[in-house]
C-alpha cells in the first residue's frame, strides 16, 4: 500500500481574506463569502451570538486572522453525510467563517447552542464548538474548542475537560455569557491566559 | 466507532515558533498542544456541492476581468489531486486559492509593494475535486514579491491553497511553489519547514504533456490530507 505524508502547512499569510472571504477583502466574487451565514432558514434550538477576538503574546488584537467554527446542531447532530445517528437540522450548516471586524478585529458568529455529542467511548461531551484559527505568523492552523461557562453540569463530566491536567487553564476554553443569547470567547495565542490548543 | 485520523507529524509541519519568520514570535503558543484522538466533531465537516461554483470560479485569468479582457502574465494551468495519507483520492474537496498578480502585487488594502495592480486580475479562485480527487484551475504565474521581515526578504512565486477534506481534522492551508525557483531556498516562511523532503512536496512540477499548445503551460501539484486510521487497517487486511 502506498502511504503518503500529509502536505506540510504554510502560514495563511496576510492576504488569506483574498482567497477565503474575497467580498470582505473588497473583491466582489462568487455570490458572497462562504461561511458568512450558518442558517438557511428558521433553525431549531436556542439561537446565540458568539463574539470575541484573537490576541497575540503582547495582548494586541489580531486584525488579519480568520476563524472557522464547526459544531453540532441543537440536537447534537452534525450536518454531515458521516452523521449516522439521525438527520441534522436542514437549515443549519454547522460551519461558520469570520474574518473579524475590520475596525475592531472582533469575530462574530450567529449560530445555535449545540447539543451534546458522544465521545469515542459513548459518554456524552458537554456542548462545544470546534474552533480553527489561521493568520499571518501562524504556521499551522490552531485547533481549539469553545465550551459554555453556563453548562456547569455537563462541563463537569466532559471527557476532554476532565483530562486536562492544568485545571487553571480550563477557563480559556469557556465562552462567557454576557447577555441573553450572547457569549464572549477570546483566544489568546501566547503567554498569560494562553488558550489550550489541541493536537487533534 | 472509527479509529480516528492519523496524528499529525509535527516534525514534518513547521513548528509554531520559527524566529526567522518574525510574526511567528508573538503568535506562537508556548504550551504544547494537548493531544486527543479525533472524535465525531473532528471526523465530520462541512460539505460543499459542485452546484455552488460559478462557471469562472476556477479561471483566475477571466473571473475578475472586464468582458473580453484577460489578466496579464504567463498563462498556466495548475492541476493535480487531493489525496489522503492512504493514497486515496478525496472527492468533493473544496480548494480555494489566492495569489499575487504577475508583478507580485496583491489586490489588498494593506499591500504596499510598488508593483502595479492588474485591473483584470482579482487573485482568487476555487474548485471542488471530482470523484477521483482531481482539481484544475487556470491562472497566470504570480510574481515574487518583497515583504517586511528581514531587511531584504522576498517571497518566491507561490499560490496559497486552503483545502477542506471530508473531516474538519483534515483542514489545511498551505502554499504551492514553482519548480526551479532559487528563491524557494531563501525564504524564511518556506524555511519554517525543517525537512527538505517536506518542502519538496510543496513544489509544483512543470508538466509539458498537459500544456495547451500556444496557450498555457501546466504545473502539477498534489495535496495530501490526513488519512483515517481505520482505512489504514482495512488496507493492511486486504493486502495480507
Ligand atoms: Fe503570498
């Protein structure tokens, strides 16, 4: 059998938005930018807004990052052909992409609160969103997870959170509820409060 | 339950911190990433249908040009396959590309290089792989460009690639270089990859058999995404 090595990563560079969100970059292409909306119509479950920023090791907010999220629907089903447990909400894409606000760097996702999804051994994970960050200066896209601070009970038994040795870093994975249906999630690339990233 | 995706070889990929690439100094995590096997959330991913593509999405020579106009520069076709580590073609993979124009200038508000914009070149395109994982797009060969890093750093001619496989664990952004370009070996971003063999996999090969005579030369570039461990196991069984 022919086994190949994965293509090595290279930074997304300063102009990732030309390729991935051209309309945001001022280049009118396609029928709008992919991932700009996660809803095709009325969706099931609690609709939420997640907003936040990516910070570098000096505390500066990145103005040239691109964030993608991937998550289950409100029932905990992924809108994917590989989802075999049921049919996900047809109006929910599960995938969002944000270039961040050009003035503030704040990314925003209009999404739904995900339901619980089983871990490999069948135990239920706490509601969470998979997050992927690329930017100039990031050599390999960074994977992390966003959990919800207000899901205290589910978080306490989450198989991944349970296995994190440095308990004081767990808050770096928690979105804070700032208003009804509004969550704040900041990503710190380096230093004090550095987000836990996953080799997953 | 599947066995999950093959772990990334972090010695093959560039490390987060590569001091010669100055921006990585403040944007590289200090703690080691936490290792977990993939689960459903990483083994699924968004699906992109061929129906979402416009007729010119994979033709950067005309997709931004005025009617009847074309982008300036050496005309090329870039073609290849998206494969997984098990050597299987990945069908339905979304490939998004972006690049500078023939003079090395990007169409971007932060771009300060003195080379001129080409009014007929936007610099982005996209394509979805066919049932065998093949993709193809037409463009102009981008120019090299200087960038603020060291006092005199230049990027080799390159095309940026963003690729979705069938699982979010396979998500990858990389760059394609051109065979024979001496600038490849002077670039701090290329140099973030420590192994020469790994760098060589990012260098597209001129393929004269695929050129369109009197029109465009062809470059071949394959992209490999992470593979599934279960597939690996099945293949072993089949092969025994
Ligand atoms: Fe570039």
